[in-house]
């Protein structure tokens, strides 16, 4: 059997539009187009279609073999830099360094391999969600078959608890309630009807809005139905989600930043190393020695501890964030979180409580009414059918604010269950010596059955003026984000206990109830803080725009305009890209539309985070630079995420953002300090090589200096960041590295040259015989200056006075100074051809180091003044 997939339409239309067209066709036309009928397909035809359309499963592409994933993990410029360092270390016979480099390569590639391997589980998780059977009618016989054998044209019978096997058109239904949250993210039950209220196609609606369409991955809450399958497998909307969520995450801002740094280092080496080699070879005549010295320069130029620093930073950040209820699945997501300048989030449960509550109970003219609450409570509490979220909200509100014994003794008599044609529910009770028939339902349906209203304990006729007033009250509640229901009653209908739908007439309307999924109080504070820290929050929701707009207003998200999914569908990428910059609310979206918005924001140069917990959010989570979910989310959603919150709160996320920026800031400290320092040292080597009759430093001495410095920098991940440096998103920028390097690097060269002059003229180390003294003098000052300057570069402020490094950084700096002082003249030092320094040297050393720190501070202040930034 082939798994070849075909669309049931030959013309190229979006799946949404194809499904909409089927929704607006008559049932007979749909069956005719699918070449099916009420008795179902024949078994022979079903087998033929299974061969043609393939199995009804999602993400059926074969996963990439593990060994290919492993090979792909080594295709990274950063790996290339490490490999080059390994070759360099081996060439200089530094086998210990070679082993370390090999471990770094394996660690980096291994981490990448694990991430890619885990992402493939996403499609398998989706597949497992739909591995079950369904009742299919073929040749007039209904029987259970595996869902993956369903084909277009099959007639499927649905009942409570069934999973919808494929995208389908409803042809018969009885009180059918469907949970569509896997596609829309909204938990309210959706009514499904065989016919549409509007026969003509409405461009404002999506396929998900049509009540006669059902979708793979959704499920039946109650009722019964019969559908004809129109699309299967990857041709379904759910198939789109599966395909997108099983893709590997695209290149994030972290990946791009690391690659840019790697490329910059390679360029430096390609330019500098040959120059050093030629100058020393020509001036000294010893080409072998010149070669090994140039190799050492290459090692010195490249911050070989960079992967270890990055890994330490990220690991430390992950541990810190875990203490703040943030679990990091992909280490590089920490930096992406710090770089994030746009957060896209679903509405339900993230900025709202994800819990419907009763917020208003008012009379027909909008005034608060206890009578409405009492009647609504009796209706919700005494009905025996399926209680929806609004019934529970009424009961919970009443129990919190009133006592049941405040009401007269209640005895239930009868009820008329809810159905979608009436959209009402009636309960008949005996309260005291009278019978009450209490009905609640959709406002427009309730107005149809009411002839009177109760105002100020009086029953008066429902006049057109009163009806207009009530409609205005209902509209006002909707604009405030509430879902409104009407409540009405009739007294002493029957002495018996027999009630029917025809009794729902000439009723007395007492008022309305307003339900709301209210915003979390913590969301208001968190969004204000995120805005303050340079993160723009955008809401991407499947809910309607009126409710979403009200919620956005309540939590402080400015919404001047909302774009609906239907409008978005007709927009070009250019038009939508421009709109994403200005619009903060996108409503009635399907999963692929969320991904499209995120992708276009990334094309505009933004680092985008997405926070969601529904299956429908999986594609967007995979597309974003950092996908954020919660531990209660579906498995497929967590697989597609890079960060998981143990608490569904933007406050927790805010802590993660600040920790991400701390991690990024500490990485930048190391990268900028090391690149600028090493660049300055190499430039100094070029100058010295042109004039000295010997090498300015032996290759082994250069390697030792670099190693001691790098070991000291391993404490950088535990350094503190100044609060003001955490106010803006952290961004990678190669141009910033170049500006920084060419501004700070030359300072190091200037003081290196001053050190050369000191050793040449003051200490007379100007012959080949005195080369060891020259090497030692430059080694000590070079090591101390590049270590102490860390304290200047790590902050915009005055070091040691306005901003002090962490204790670990202080101790590592002190350790380097002690090592620099003790190595000359020690047994360890003589092993590397170092010699003891004259006593007067140390006074000069203190002077040069102090002047270097002061000069760097002055240049830093000038740099900040012109560039308005530092790290």
C-alpha cells in the first residue's frame, strides 16, 4: 500500500477555504461530490480509496535515523572553530588541550543531537492521540474499524466520548456538544448543527466557526451525530499541526549569535596568523619557530573556553530558573528568553484565570438583582443533565455569597433539557405553595419566548422600548467581555408534573447573568513589568475579538485594532508583516496562522517567544525562538516547547526573562573582554615581532598565559549584572563586537608597547641572552592587566566603587594576580623558561596596571556616550 496523499480538490486552495466550501454545500451535494451515500461506501471502494489517499494518520513521514541526526549535529561553524583549535593543540603537541577540545566538540554536538532527537517524538505523540476505533457504515452495515483506515466518503456515527476521526461534514445530529479546544484553545463547548443560519458564505468566518463541520483531534462531549468524512490524515487541519510541530526548531537568535561570533573569530585568525608567521619568519629567520609561535597566537586569539563559558552560563541559569518554577528543556532557550523583545501569548489561562465566573446578575435595565441570582441558582442546581461551566459558576457564586436555606423549601418537579435548536434549559420546581418554571438561555432566544418583564417587583408587558433597552444591556455586557444569559420564569403553570417545550412561552424576563474568564491580578503587574523591560506583549487567540479586547484593556495591553483570522487569510506577507509591528491582538486564529505571525515577526528582526498550552499551540511553539508551555499541557505541546513553567503565570515568566538577560550579559562580558584583549595582544605581537631580535614571548608561555586567564574566567557565570543592564532585551550583534574590539583592544596594545619599552630600556632586556627577562616581564603585566580589566568592562559604572563583581569573580582575579607574582622565579616558572624579576619591576607593574585601568575607564565612558550602550 502506498502512503501517497491527494487533496480531494485539484485546485490550490487553503484547507480552511476548502472545508468552508463543503460547509456551505447542501448535504446531498457534499455526498455527491464525495461519491458517497447514506449507506456508506462499499468495502471495495473503501479499499481503493485507502490505496489512493493513504492511511488516516498524521506526521507519517519517517523520522530521520539517529546516525544522520548525529552527523548533522556536527554541521555548525562553532564546531568548526573547536575542531580547528583541536588541530592547533595537536600541532603544538598539547595533547591535554586536544582531549579537552574533543570533549567540547562531543558535548556541543551531543546536546544538539539530543534536542533534535527529542523533537521527533512530537509527531509520534500526536499519532498516539488518535489511535482508536470509530463506527463506520459500509455497505449499509455499521461496524468498528481502526481510525487509520477511515477514508474520504466514509459515513461515521458519533456518540458521547468519541474522538472525531477526520475532518468531516455533519449530516445528522441530536444535542451534539463538541470540545474543540484542541484546535481553538477555548474550553467552551461548541454546538454542532446540520444546517447553517446563513446560506451565503460569510468571509468573516473560518472553517472552525461553521457548526456543521467537525475536525480530527476534537471530541464529542455529549449527544449523537453522523458525519461524512471529507479529509483524512495530513490533509486535515490537525495534520497541519502535526507536520509543523514535528519540524525541528528553526535557527534562533542564540544560534545566529554564536555562528556570527564563530565566523568573526575565523576571520581574525585567517588575517592575523599568516601575518604573524611571515613577520617572525622573515625577521628571525627561524621558520619552524615562527610557525609554532603563529599557532600559539591562533590559540591565544580564539577564546577556547567560550563553549565551556556558554555551557556553564546556561547550566547555571537553568538551575537558578528551576528554583523559580521554570524548567529549561533546551539550554540555549535561556539566552533566547533574555533576548526576547516580543512575547506572543494565548489569552485563556495565561492572562486570564481559565475559569468562568459569574460577575453580574442584573435586571432588564442593568441594575443588580438578587432575584436573578436566586432563579438562576435554582435552574442550574436542580437540573439533572450535563452541567456546563456556566452552571458551575452560578452554583459556586451562590454558595459563596448566599445560603441555600435562605430560599424557600425547593422541590424539583420536572425539567426540559437543553438543546441547540432552542438554546435554553428549563427546570420546574415547587417553592413554597407555588410552582415555578425557570428558564435560562441565550439572550436572543429568551427574548423570543418572553412577553413580560419583572421590574421593581412589578410584572409589566415587554414593550419595543424595553426590548431595545435590554438589547443594549446585553451588548454592553458583551463589550465588557462577558457572555450573557437571560433568565425568565412562569408561575403556577400546572398542578401536575408534566412540562414540554410549548410551555416555554409568555414568560417573564427577570434579567441577565454576565459570565467572564477574568484576568489574573498578577498578569497586570507582570505585563507592566515586561513592557518596562522592553518586551511587547501580543495576544494570539482563537476566541472572539470583543472578549479578547476587553481582557487586553484590563491587563494593560494597548489594542487600537484587532485582526481576525479571516482578515489575516487574505493578507500578503508584506501587509501582515507591517501589521504585526502595530497590532497587539489577533483573534479567531487557527494554529497555522499563529505560526505565520511569529515567523513574520522574526523576519522583522524580533526575537519572539510564544506561550501556550493547547495542542493547537504546538506549531507556534516550534516556530518561536523560545517556546513556553506549562507542566499541565498536553505531551505534544510540552515536546514542542523549550521552556516549561510549573506555574501558568506571566510573573514566573518575567523572572525567567531577567535570568536570561543575566546569562546573556555574563556571556557578553567574557566574549567582548577576551576578543578585545586577545586582539590587542596579537597586535602587540605584530609590533614587537617587527623590531625585536627574538620572539616577544615563547609559544608555550603564550599558551600558559591564555590558560590561566581562561580558567579565571570560568567564574563569570556567577557574576552579578547591574539592574539597569537588564532593562532591555539582550541582542547579539557582530558590529557591536567589532566596535568594542577596535575601541578597547588598542588600549591593551598601547600598554603592551609601554611594557616593551620598559623591559627594553629600563631593565636592558634587549639581547637574545636577556629574552627570558623580557618574556617574563611582559607575561606578568599582560596576564594581570587582561584579568583586572574584567572589573572595568563588566559594568557601565565605576568599578569597585559603584559596582562590584561577585565574590567568585573577585577571588578568581586575586588568584590570577597571586599566580602572576609567584610564577617568575618559581620551579614551575623555570619549567616554562621564566626568570625572577628585579624588585623595582613591581613598582612599574603597579603603575602600568593602574594607568591601564584608568585609561580603559575613560575610553569606556566615551564609548558609552557615543554609542549609548556597553555590553
